[in-house]
C-alpha cells in the first residue's frame, strides 16, 4: 500500500512540476527553468538529507559512475517535458511520457539491464502497452 501511495504522489507531482515548469519557461526560458527546477530540487533534497542522517553517504564510492548521471537526465527530462507541454498540451505529453517510460522499463526488465532481475514479459504486458498507445492516438485525434 505504501508503494502505491508514493507512486500516486510521484505521478501527481511529475504532472504538477511539468505544468509549473511550462509556465515558468514561458516567462524566462526553458533552460533557465531547468536550472531553477534542478536547483530547488537539490536544496529540497539536501534539507531532507540533513534531517535524515542515515549514514549511507559512506557507500557513495560503491555507486557506478554511470548511475551518477541521473541528475543530468533530469535536466533533459525537464527541457523535454516543458517543450512538449507547450507544443501538445499536458494530457498528451504525460500520456506519451508514460508510454515511453513503460517501453523502456519493459526493455530493462526483459533484458536485466542495470542489474535488475530479468522478468519474463508475456502477452498481457504487450496488450497493455498496445492499449496505452491506442489511447494516446485517440487522445491526439
């Protein structure tokens, strides 16, 4: 249950962040918006980290350098979402974003990339992704 609550919260905040970023970008520019968003995210995470103090920083050297690029991906995510929201609207942007996420996670799971356990993908997963794609096509036209 806790995982579902955090998933719902994350999904809602991604949408709100995208809308807010699109508004900010309209006023000051997309890369400026990405910079502000990443900076305020950093400050928020740092404040939470200061209070949590769980000692996991000691394992920082165990992280593969490739995985440290997550923040750089975040800047491109913000740019892409802002640009897409301004071009095609919030609903179509988020719908398409979810399909892209599902397709990539499908590939990651089925191939065992990034150290995740391989998952056997079956017909229901293919049907689900296909239905989402059809849904986006219906939303678009």
